[in-house]
């Protein structure tokens, strides 16, 4: 399973996604929730939440628990702006 959401940022992700609307430009990043390993039993074994600009710069955090990963994903997509320091404060590291 993979879920992706675009969120606004105030930081330079060394290439941000851009959306133009209402005569303004919004800088966006892509926030993803995903399973890393194939399922061998009733539950997948590893989960990742990651945030990427539109090139090769991103931050990520891995989890053993799907619930914990999903909760962090919801916390990140609930932010008004997904900025670098806020993610680092949540334990995200360079990808």
C-alpha cells in the first residue's frame, strides 16, 4: 500500500513542486506512506513515511509498526507547512 499527498512548504527542497493558482505560486512537497517489504504473514513488516521535493532531496523515517507510521503520516499531512526542521524534530533523517 502507498498513499501520497502534496503539502505546502516554506523551505527550499532543492526543487519544490509548483502549483499556480489565484495569481500565486505554492511550493509543495510530496508526503508518502508506504510498505517497504512484501507481506509474509497477516501484517507487513516495515513502513516508511517520507517527504520529497521534485528532485533528489528528501527526508524519511522508518517504522516497524504500521499504526505508528500512519499516525506520523497523519501528523505530517496535518501541518500547515511541511518544513525541514519540523520533520527533523519528529525524527526524520536525510534519505
